[in-house]
């Protein structure tokens, strides 16, 4: 079954929901409305296009989903003193609003905190003008690596601060993709709901040609991603291993070794949720290729946060250390330099978000969209 078939199979056309027979835009949480913050315009447009494509495939009378926030007419104005102010161009009362924002991005030049502030202001503006339900859509959950303080360091749990800000602004739900840690879930309850797509289905589809191969091992870059790697390895019917590393006082990653059965392995799949500098990833690639004799290395990293001056590490991994393919998503709008590398494959999340939003709009199970993971 292809991705398109899977998501379309679980798509709910408005005509299947009673209230929509009279008002096609309506669901139990209000009429559907897409709202794009200034750094989420492309994401909002992509998801809108996918949603409308599925409406057409299901012969729906609803032809278009309204979207506030475009390049020609952005929601948030920036004044000369750098203060910002969102303004809505239409009535939003009673809407089931989905607010798109790419908090981490390299296009606008905004910092993470600037994009968060714009997001919070848009949420508050929608709430002030009587949106019925507000769901925040950020493909990457900002500050998710700060879900708990570092041992023996005077830190706060800054992801909890981000969630608290969403609550105070008026958000009801948060839709995100492949979160850094499962501990994040508990920081929302009971005031908000989080819908976090795992990313397993994409990685399974990408490397389906390696499924059930005894000479292939799935490797996590560190112990933090071990649970995800184990679930992925089980779904692929492959063995798994874990990279063992530590960070020096200078925050430099040092590779110690790989824990797991590496005997008679010729191929490896590296899975990780994100990379910023590429150091951990490169160290694991080097160890697999030179220490353990892995000939072909494939990798899937969900959130490509890497900066320009670190891209050379990816190129080095490909040219010198056996990296054949690297698959990433567009959860972070990709740099042009990344797009130009032929061994890197970028996967859009628009279809997954459109399908999930459709299920949320009609209070249907999201897991049904991804129900067949164990049967792949």
C-alpha cells in the first residue's frame, strides 16, 4: 500500500459527518480554518493543498479550506520599533483553527524565540476573536531537548515553559512530529492535548527494501534514541545496536563504541530524531564503517537542524565513510545547500499532517491512519 492509498483510505469526507450535510465546513469542534504564522506560510499552504486533494479524491462538495496568512498578506505586522501585531482578515468565531508555524527555520532570519512569540500572539488573537478550538501545528517541538534539567547544572525545564505559554495563550491542542522524548507528553496534561506522530511509518517505508535482512542492523546514535530504534528494528524484523557516547566539558561529542551484536553485519540503518552539528552522526558513521566493517550505511534523521558550517560533515560521511543515503523531512525548512546534495532525500510531511488534521477535525482516531505499522 502506498502512502497516498493509506492516508486516503482513512480520510473522512464531510458528507460522512451529519452536521456537514447542511454546513460542509463544520465538524464537532467548529468550522475548519487554517492559519499560517509568518514562518509557517509554506507549511500551511502545503497542508492545505494536500487536504484539498483528498477532498477531491473523496468527491466532497467542499472544494477549498480557508487559509489566513500568505506571502502577499501575512498575518503578523512588524512595526519600526520591532514590536509585532497579528491582524485577522476575516471572522473566525466558532472555528476549529489549525495554526501553522515552523519555529526552527533558516529563511526569515528570525530566532526561535521570535517565531514562538509570533505564534503565541496569533493564538491569543484567535482566542480573543472567539475561535472555538485552537490546535498548534509545529513540525518540530521547540525546546524539546530541554525536557528536564541537565544533571548537576542549574537549569530549568524550558520545554515546560513553552507548553505553559501555549496554555496561557489559549491553545487547546499541539500537533507535532517525532518528539525528542516521551517525557514531553506529561507536561501537557490535563489542560492541553498533544498529538505527536512518531515517524516510524515514514522510516519503514523509506527502507522497506532492507526489511528482514539478517546482515542489516539498526543503530541509534545514543541511548536517548534507543527506544525508538528498538521499536523500528522490531517493525523491520532487524537486530539493533546503540551508540555509546559522552559529551566533554566543551560540549564535544566523543564516541566510545557501539553496544550490540555487530557480527556478520554488512549494512546499517542509523535512526535519529535530529541533528544540529552532525558530530554524533558522523562519529557513529565512522565507527560503523571503519571499526565494524559496515560497507553500506543508510540513515534517517527526522529534523535536519544542521547549520551551513556543519554540512561538510554530512559530505564527509558520504564521500569517505560509507554513507549511501540520508533521508530527512521538511519539518525544518531545508537549506538550499542541503537540497543540492544528491545523497540526501527530503520527505514532505504535508500529507501526514493533512490526514491527521482531518481525523482530529471529526474527533476520529488518529492511530487508525498508522494502524498497519506492525503488518508492514
